[in-house]
């Protein structure tokens, strides 16, 4: 089940928070963020993977052609094959988002 986010952070807020953490000015942070995202986009367009250890990996995949039926008029339609961008979450980010997990008790040296 998908949970509704409590709030959404837009670019302005992200830039402000990074500027506060790094001591850099907001215009510099905005420029670095923009250049970073442009670099990721260019790499994906070239078919490369972009891995940020612990955070995750951006990559591209192929979506196959699909035959579907139009809900509006019932006609068969073909959705052409296409390349799509995807993201695989890294282990550190998974743990941070999941929060602290209760420790499992071991019974007689065996885990349950």
C-alpha cells in the first residue's frame, strides 16, 4: 500500500537546506544541484548507469510494446516500446527510511 507523504520538498527548500548544512550560498548550491541533475540526465540518455553508493542507482530499461484496449471506446491500441528511466534504492537509504528495527530474539542460538 502506498503511503501519502507528509509533505513534499521542492527545489527551493532542498537548496536552502543544503546551503545551511554546507555554508555555501544558495546560488552556488542551486548551480551545483542543477549541474548534477543535468549530468545524471545526460548519462542516462547515453545508456550509462549512475550509482551513488548507499543512496541508489539510476539506470535505463526497455519497456516492451503493449497491446491494450481503450477504456473509452473499446478499440485495441498498441503502446510502442520505449526506453524508461528507473531508480534502485541503495541499502543505506533503505535502512534510513525504514527507521530503527526491533532486534530479533534468538531462541537457543537459532533465529526465527
